[in-house]
C-alpha cells in the first residue's frame, strides 16, 4: 500500500517528526534498529561497516532523522551539513546491504507505537535515501560488495 502525503499530512512541516514521537520516539526507534543491526545474522553484512561501539552512530542517526522528518535539525547543529549518499560513497553498498539495512529498520519500525499509516509512510520514504546510497556506490564502482572491511575509525556511518 502506498500512502500519499496528502492523505496523512506526513511530510508537511513537522507532522512526521511528531508522528515519530519527537526525539524521544526517534531515539527509541534508532536504539531498536541498532539492536537488530548488532544481533541479526542477516545484518552481519552491514554490521561490519559500523564501529564496535554504536553510541555515536545511534546519536547521528537519531539527529539526522529529526531534521529529515521536519523536526529540529540536530545533526546540522552538532555535526554540520550532510549528504547521505555522499557520506556513504566510500563504502561498498549494493542491493544486499541496502536490503539488510531496510530489513533492520522495518523490524524496528514494527516494534514502535507509531500509527500504521506512519509506519508505512516512513518505510517508503526511507527506501529513497537507501536506494540513492546504493546508486551512488554503484556509480563510484563499489557495487562489487565481496570485500567488506570492518570499520577502522573516522566518522561512523549512520
């Protein structure tokens, strides 16, 4: 089922941010998401892309989602501007990695108390940057994902 923003009000002003429960709801979503990234065998393909300690990755994703959903632009306030495809372009992210990320996010979204219409909307919207990341990596010749190198420091991905 595809949800139109005109049917729900999501995507307008801070309606999506409010539907997610503000920063508290987003933090809960992100904590649940990273629990799945850290524990699901199907997520091992993406887990190696993150640092061992997920604290900063969790904060960055929650802050990014806050602004992305129309709330306070916490990521920009704390870390500066971001290009989601650009920040991931050095990585080898193909269809399997994109789908593993979306799988973990779907499981996390399903556990939240969000309205069903918002769950559907959020997952549909998250597919867009996930696919753009995959496309950017493919354009840079990193679609061959046979070599997953563990995170070695620097900026944690979100």
